[in-house]
């Protein structure tokens, strides 16, 4: 009976050890899977960030071009307005000078 008890104890000890080693393997596999998923997510996040930065740069460049075009148009219109105003003032001075000349005669 003593031999049987010893064999059963050894068998239970072996089964317990196998059970714990299986848990250890499962935990290692889970940790590896989590590491791979984290790495994949980081790559996707990096790619999305890079893509967003490029789109932002493109939009900024486009906005700057449109602002430059609008500024140029406004400058042309302002210049044209100044030119017309100067002509009108010159014409008024010329008319006034002619009236003054007529009055002096």
C-alpha cells in the first residue's frame, strides 16, 4: 500500500507540474499575441498620422495659394481705383483751372 500511495503522490505531482507548465505556455502565447497586436496598431497609427500630416500640408499650401491670388486681385483692383480717382481729380483740377482762367479774363 505504501508503494501505491507513493505512486499516486508522484502522479499527482507530475500532473500538477504539467498543468502549471500549460498555463505558463498559454500566458506566453497571449503575451506574444498582445505584443504583435500592439505593434500592428502602432504601425497603423503612425501611417494615419503621416497621411493626416500630408493632407494638412497640402491644404495649407492650397490655402496659401488662394490667399495669394486674392491678395493679388485686391491689389489690382485697388490700383485701378487709385488710377481712376487720380484721373477724376486731375480732370476736376483741369476744369477748375479753366474756370479760374475764364474768370480772370
